[in-house]
C-alpha cells in the first residue's frame, strides 16, 4: 500500500509537470520513481532465499533452569545482502544472557549465528520464535520485515512440595492410604473372627478356632490399602474469581504435582484428570512466513497459538510405572485454563473408566452443591474421596459443611508450605 501511494503521487506529479510544461520537474519525478522502483525490488529480493533454523538445548526444564538457544540464518541466494537485522523472538519476562539480535552483511552462501541463554522462571509451555528478519534498500527509502517459519517450545515443570515423612514405621515413606469401605480384603491382616454364615467361602474358615470351639468360625480381614489415586484438577476459567486467579491456579498445579509425587514414592498407581486445555494441542511448530512493510504489522501477523476448541478432558490413566509421575507432571506443565466442561461434568463422564480401588483427589478452587452431590454419588459407588480446596478462606466453611454431610474430608491449602503439614492418615477416606 505504501509503494502504491508513492507511485500514485509520482504519476500525479508527472501529470502536473506535463501540464506546466516543466521538463526539469518531469525528469526529477521520473528519477524518483525509478529510485523507488529499484528500492522496492531490491528490498524484496534481499529477504527471499533466507533459511532460518533454531536449536534449543532442552525441551523440558524445571523452574529456574536455563536453556541455550542458537539461531542460524543462511543466505541461499547468489547475491549479497548489504544489511540485515535479525531478532529472535522469545518471552520478554525471562532473564536472558547474550543478545538475541544481530546486524550483519550476509554474503551468498554464508551463515550468521545468534546464541543466547534464557532462564525460565515460571511454569508453562513457552514459545521461542519465530525469527524476525529486517532489511531494506541502500537509499533508506524502504524497509521490509519477514518472519521465519520455525517455532520451538520449552516445557517448564511445576514446583513439587515434598511431603515430609510422618512415621518411620509405615509400610510406605508417606504412610498408608486407607479406605473405610471394604472393596478388597487383605488375607494377611486378620481383624476378628465371627460365626460361619452359609455362603461364606471355605478358604475364610479359621480351622483352629473352629476346632477349639467346636463351631465354624470365619476370618474377618481388614480392608487393603487403597491402590493409589487419581488427581482431578479443576482448571475451568469460570471456577476462579478474577482477583488472584493466576496465583491460585499455580497453587492448584503445585498441589496436584505434589500429591502425584507422594503417591508415586509410595509405590502406588496414580492417574490424572482435568478440564484444562493442553498447550501442546494449541502450539504451532511451523507457521507460514509473513512479510510486511511495518515491524509492528509483522509482529502482529506472527501465528502463535490457536484455540483447538476441544471439550474432551485431558487424562492420564492410572498406572504404576517408574515414569508415571513424570508423565503427569509434564502434562501439568502444559495446562491452560479451559472453557469446556465443568469439573462435576468431567467426573460424571469419566468415572466409569477409573479403577474403583483408587481414591479420587479433586483439587478445586470452590465446592459447589453440584460438585458435592457428584462426589457423594461417587463415594457411594465405592470411590474413596478426599478434596483439596485451593486458597479460599471465604468458602472453606461452606465447602467443609457440604462435604461433611457425606463424610468427605477436605484440606484447605492456602500456601505451598501447608502441603508439608498434611495429615496423611486422612487421605483417601
């Protein structure tokens, strides 16, 4: 559009020159138009045939760790580029060592390199790139901007608060997770004896006691420990009040990661379920090259993330595996606020796929009457349930009252340090 305006103005000036019969004016206008056309063609030519490649030293990091970035720009054409300015875009709030920009002359077949280091200070799935290329004609009449195609992402894991050991005599370092309903019984743990009732299995008869009392007695065993749990994180954007929503979401992620790690260290199966969006589904790793006459327009035209508009929940099925906790924590690094199903709807739609011997650990910013009723139904169906409430002093008493009616314990976690003070004997009841 800018070039078109120049040529329209030049054509009008030529018309005026012919009208006033001024050859000097016509010559000057023709010279200017020729110069503008030459500037237009050379600025276009110098930004074509450039190849941008980026290498990032790590794709997964913990908060506070650094990654090295190397960007290479190669001139694939047979003509030199008198000047080119390269900037590699990255999140602006991360500390950087080294420059992410460079001004250079790029001869045919030559490559320029930009190397810098970023320190990632917050959880997330962070985009690096694309590269922003700037060049122009030798007369300073026109500058052009072009973006590279490659975009890279670094996954930064959430913090994990390590729950301290409460007893050194427990079978597991963090203590047993117990159930109140007898889904499975442990034959090695005899609680009491009772008289035989028709229908009792023969293997449950205690023969020594039966012989002693001349009457059949059967063994009443204690229920087995819960075989792990499923962390259920509510990340719906409407579930969090706007004031302090971001900090509460991050605390919810930390709670989920910490309990996941606790169950993993206990040797239990662990799973994950949430109504959050997955940033990896929204990421764009390769994008079309954008070319503009304005740097701001080029920045605005950068294709970043898209909204996949998926309503299906993000889920990691329960498993006992050396890599299960890491898998869940890597998923937690990528969660974004969702706007699809509410957490009560997610639980009702997905609970049939979950093992009944695993506890449910909802991590929620609030407990509504709908959610309390759903959790009560799930407990009646055989799921042990323990709720973690994310920093909500105003609603804590209401949540505790709603859940107490169904004998569901609730932990109010206001700060990360409160995770070190959990009464683990209450988990999974």
